[in-house]
C-alpha cells in the first residue's frame, strides 16, 4: 500500500523536496489530537473517558475577564479517569496522546 498524507510548506519552499524544518505542517509529524475541550466552573473533576492518563493543557483567566493564558504552575492534574482542576473557570484541553 502506498504512503499518503499531506504537507504544507512555508512560502518560497517546494513542498515536494523541502526539508521538514521548512514545512508548516505534515501528517508525518506527531501532533496532539484533541479529545475534549471545555471550561470547568466551579473547580472540580471532569471525566475524560480515556482508559489512560492523557496529555492536557489548562488555562486560567487573567485579571481582565475573557483573557486566558497557559499556566505552568497550575495545580490541575489528570489520571486514567479524570482531569481535576484546582481553580474556578479553568479552560481545559485534553488530548488523545498518552502521557508517558
């Protein structure tokens, strides 16, 4: 069976012959695939429905309402059943990729 997929190169590069560093995206790259997205208010547990501990991102609101940022020291965590958020109004992104 022949290989197939897609690639998009940066402007000025031939997608058929350019190096990977000159690509914007390629289906050969390991990309996070989104499973669940939402906002948890109040803080607490979100069942993710995966049978393993997934990669996730959480974002908390800045002082200015409606503006969020990724938080490196957020106390949110995940296991093989749930994502648990520690702060009200936390946006979360749970991915299919297993945390290793």
